């Protein structure tokens, strides 16, 4: 009986470790994809008091805050996990970054993008609803 519980605990840890690896691979794929499309990567995993931004990139005069979502997409697409609560965290984190790190820099507009990765396939949802000049 004790061995069975050890096995269950071990499986749980392996699952968590695998999910972290999957997340890291997804972010690496997203960075590679963005670079191939001409984006300059400014920050990765940028932490703010409001949350973390997966990728901050720049293309021309646009600052792009990118949320990366990955998974199997069986019942729900990974991008659908960006709900109102998550979106608000991204907005507040983006505003924090712009206020404290780009205060006197030239950029025309900022936007939030979502990159969804399922089995290595990438979908890029650009400017998902928040922008300002």
C-alpha cells in the first residue's frame, strides 16, 4: 500500500515537471516565431506587481505584449484561457512596463497579442483588444 502512494506522488511530480517543460518549449517556439516575423524581443518572463508578461517585443514603432498559451486543445483551445481576469493582469502589467521602462522612449502604439501553440502548431492572434497611443 505504501508503494502505491509513492508511485502516485511520483507521477504527480513528473506531470508538473512535464507541464513546466511544455510551457518552456512553447515560449521558446513563440520567441523563434516572432524573431522570424521581424520582431525584436525586449523581455521574456517580465515580472511586475500585477503579474508576468511572457514576452515583450517591438516591431517598428509598436510595443507588443505577448501571452503564450499552449496545450492539447481537446475541450478548450489554449487561447481561450485568456479570460477577463487574465487580460486585466496583462493590461496592468503592460501599463506598468510602459510607465516605468519606456517613459521617454518613442513608440506609436502598444498592443496585446496571444500566441497559441498546440502540438507545435502556432496561431498568432494580434491586437486582441487593447491599444492606445
